[in-house]
C-alpha cells in the first residue's frame, strides 16, 4: 500500500462514518414521525429513494450556502432545482405532486420533527391526509457556521406516481390534467387522480387532533414560523389543532374551541385560526387551530374542548395532553435580580418568564464556570461547576441577572 492509499483511507473513513450517522438519523426520524402519525390515526409513511435523494440534496444546499428555505438559486453550490417539485423530478421521482418540510440547526431528527410540529403550517404538512410516502435527508457540518445542520422532508403519493408511469388513451367525456408528471404535457384522467387521493384519505381517521389524546412531553412554547401565523408575537403557547378528513366531511362550522388548565380554569388569551381568518390563506376549510397567546407551563395537564357542526351533525371532541416535565429542577425567573442556592455539579432549568409577547432572550453572559445551553428562547439548561465557590457565579441576560451560591 502506498502512502497515497493510506492518506485516502484516513480521509475516507470519517466521511463514510458521517454518511452512516446521517442515514441512521434519517431512519430514526421516519420511525419517530410514523409513531406520531399512527397515534393521531394516520397511516405510516413508506420510505421512497427518489424523495430521499431530493431531500438530501436540498439539505446539503442549505448548509453549504448558509440559507434556509424551500427555493434554490441557480449557480449556488449543490444546486439541483429551484423548487421541491423540480428537485424530486431530477432525483427520479415520477410526479410533481409533492410537499416539503424542513428545519435547520436542530440536534437530531426527533428534535427537528418536534420543532416542525410546534409550527402550525408545517404541522399540517406532516399530518397530511393524502400522502403516503416520504424521503428524509439531512446534512451536517462541524465547521463554525451559522447553519450547522439541516433536515428536509419530501412527501409524495405513490398512487399518483403510478399514474405517471402509465399511458392513457384520450376518451370523450373525460377531463384530463397535465403538469402532474415528469413529462409536463402528459395527460392524466382527473377522475383517476381524485380516486388515488380518495383511496389514501379513506385509510385515515375521520378527525385528527394534535397534540393527540394523552400525549406527553409537549414543549410549552411556540416562537416563529415562515410564514408567521401570529406576526405580532415572538413567543406564545403551543398550538392545538383539529383536522377533518375530506373523505368524510365537506362543510364544518366551528362553534367553540377552548383550552383549560389542570384546575379547570379556561385560558382566555387565545386566538382561533381557521380558513376565514388565516391571513396567510394556508388553512383549508377543514382545518382549525387554537393558538394560546402566552406560553403554557411545564409539567401541566391541559384539556382541549372542540365543538362544531359538520355536515349538519354536531361534533364534540374533548381530550388531554401534558407538557414537558423536565427531570431537572425548574426555576421560574420573574425578577430583574434573582439569587439562587444550588449544589456543586448539579444542573437546573432556568425559565425566564416572558413579560410580553415579544420578550425573548437575545443571549447570555456567564461567570464562574457555568455551562449554558438554550432549550428555547426563554429557557436554558445550566450545569454548575463541581466545586464550591465564594466568588461571583452569575448569568446576565441584559435587564435580568441571576446570581448563584454554589454549596
């Protein structure tokens, strides 16, 4: 073996290891997403190689070019197509009939999926009722970059893909659709297109709620999404949603949508989003969301109650879910100056309670060897040094400061 062969081997091994880690993460992500879908009453997604290839290429594009979004610009590094539909076609998928979800700077596929479920428009993509296959792709860098990781999810419908691989003879009395398949001028019978969507929809539950009944570990906050459903709020509570299956319902009129804490007290500060008042025009007439205008609390059980009239029939849903209950002690920081006694080597959660709808942390400065990691823009995990300290140990958030006495 030559020196060149040895060097190539040394270079290739970490690359292969990174690819293996990405593949395992994507596989874990699919299992996690399917677990959520099955709990809500939706069918599991099947993995599709072409969709996965397209997702992986876009994840690489996002990290390499340090941007976030669904569009690519020709001439940029790793460019494979301007839109998700063009990228899946280039990757070998037969149909343009796809949807895309993505997140950046999340640690692991599970966290990526949780983040997207906290954002109402992206949640509805994952809870789609007429898709049955998915490709998950990811890309990471160890360099000191603003965007260090990206996860991309491309969703498709296998039945439409099969139609795109068939030939149809034009007949009188039948309507045909184009711009569905790889060949844009290929004509697909509209009746068959609708049948394939209907076939998948009927495999799913009539009414989908999220968080699903008795779900645990719901993160209590929602921060931002593009487009933004609550443009005047930088921090609010986790959204609650209800979807009606179009295979079973045509017209739904909302009567009430309420949320109660575990003492039975209604949370009055909420906003109900539906088709007629969604300023981004992304809700369908069968989708509804309750947006708490303030953060929910950690370790609490909440009750959601939804009432509507669906195709002339009264519908009432009542279910429970529980927010994340951290293992570490949670300190609620409400004052400008706070002093806490903590044990050396211990860890804790600091929840800097927002004072307004725009009160989020921009950063922190630490003294005394404290290790800090942000869980969200108002919540931090803090690990204290393994020694007693007579000196000043503190965290500075600008207007708010927290001092620690380590025992």
